C-alpha cells in the first residue's frame, strides 16, 4: 500500500503549516485531485469521504512560532514526521502496512530517518497519485477550517477568506492592527515586527488564540465488527418476538462493538466485510471474461507500479488494449462510465505509456484505451467503450 504525503500552508504570512498523510488501501474515491484544483464545496465533500473510507489518515501541524524558531525546511520535516508517526501508530494498532511512501514535490522530508529508503518524491503527485491527492485534500480542508476559526479570534484580518495569505486586505490589516501569534515573523515582509508584541488589540477582549493541534483528531479505524445473527421468531431481551419487518430494520442499523450479543440466544461471529478490492475484483473478472469471449487475449490483470495500475491489458489482432473497469452493484446513481472523468482519462494514458515503456516488444503495436461498465450481482458487463 502507498502512503501519500502532501503539505499545505507553505506560503501564507500567517497560520500553521500542515502535512497530510493518507493510506487509501483498497478505497476507491472518485474525483480525487490536487486540492488547489477543486472547489471548496468539492474539497469538503471529499474530505468527509476520505476520512470515512481511507485505511489510515493523519495530519502533522507546525505552528507559526515553531516555524519562526526552526525555519521552513525543518518545519516541513517536522510536520511530515508528526504525520507519519501518527500513521505508524495506526498501522501498529490495526495490523496495517505500507510498502512505499510518495511525497509530493522534489524534497524527501523523511531523509535521515528509518523511512528514507521507502520514500520517493514526485512533482505533481497530488494530481496523479490518489493517496497523495487525498493527503492534499485533508490537509487543505483542516487548515482552512482552522484559519476560519481564527477569524473570530482576530477579526479584521480576513483569515476566513484569505487563510493567512498576504493579500491586500490582510496586508492593510497588519499595518493597522499589528501582528498576532499566528503571523510568521521570519517572513521578510513581517520582519520589522519581530521586536514588537505578537498580539493584536483584539486580545484585550480576553478571547484566546487557538493553537493548532500537534495531532489533529484521528479517525478511529475499527477492527472486525461483532455481528449478531438473529432469526425471525427469536425472543428479544424484553420478551417480544423479532419479526421479519423488525429484522429488516435492524439490518439497516450498524451494531456497535460490544462484549455481549444484543440478544441472549443469538450467535456472535467476527465477520470482516468484503473489501473494496474484493468487490472490484468480481467486476474485473466479469470484464476479463467478456473481453476473452470477444476475441481478446488477456496478457495482464491488475498490473501495478508505485505510480498507477491497469485493470486489464489484452491483445486483439495487432492492437493492445488497456481496460479500466468500473463496477457498481446497481445503477441507481448511474453506470460506472460516469467515473471516467477527464482526470481519470489522463491517468489511464499515463499508465498505458508507463506499461509500454517497460515492454519494448510491444512498442510497434497500436494501443487503445477501453472503459468497461459492470453492474449487478453476479456482475455483468453493461457497456464497453473506447476512450479517446
């Protein structure tokens, strides 16, 4: 599994620097991209989905005063280490493991640590690698929310809208009100305030600044749920009888992890739900069977590198086909082809080019991209279209 890392808040004049770290595991989340390319509404929606579905996520915070004390380079290293230490703790707790680390940019902030050998850097990774995109999003949303809270503590600076960046309104507020504990006095435009008090007149009201947490509250990654098997006609603790209707209602409610069953005569088992990877594999098998039935020779399935993956690679005639499979259990919210966005098409082309670069024997072949929509249980291919 890949641990993706990205930072936000390097350039603002005020506020913390935050590093996001995410292991998506088998989670597939549509619409991931560089957080700067997404609208605020879309980022916030994806942030909720990432925190819910990711195998692990964490945030490393470094305050403005820490940044002033140790400098930007060390701040980036410190925030990264803080985020990764939280990820490692979650991995130990949940028996997870990541095999590689991808850091957006050109600098390995884990150099000099035991994890250096597992880490690589990649410019623009936040737009190419899903786990790095996710890290970019959770860090951006968390920092923006923090700065919006600070706007109430320090009115007049526009922190809710400018997130601490040195825009005109913010610069004018500094000239008028002075600096706050959120301001980075090591930045050249603010150096003249270094020997002046780091608090604004608003602090006289008694409202205190909220320092960014070293470890932002983490999503608890639960183990296997305890499931109670209850049958129609069984007796509940209150003496009533479970009906078919009540069982249908219970099936829609998540049963909490407890030491005892909710029903004394029920049988408890530890059951792991089918993973996203397992669910997707069912769809990929159906697509591979469809391609084979239509004259394709399957030469690779789930071809992966640290950067990307291809669901199915096949040959028909003199043409090499790269197929992206989108499986949905039903089509209540549209078929899987809706997920083949412009960004996804770029990723498909990137993956195909990488595959061909390592296969000189295929260099003379024509190549085409396909997208297969699969739905139902058992899965069945609904459509296969060529991607331009």
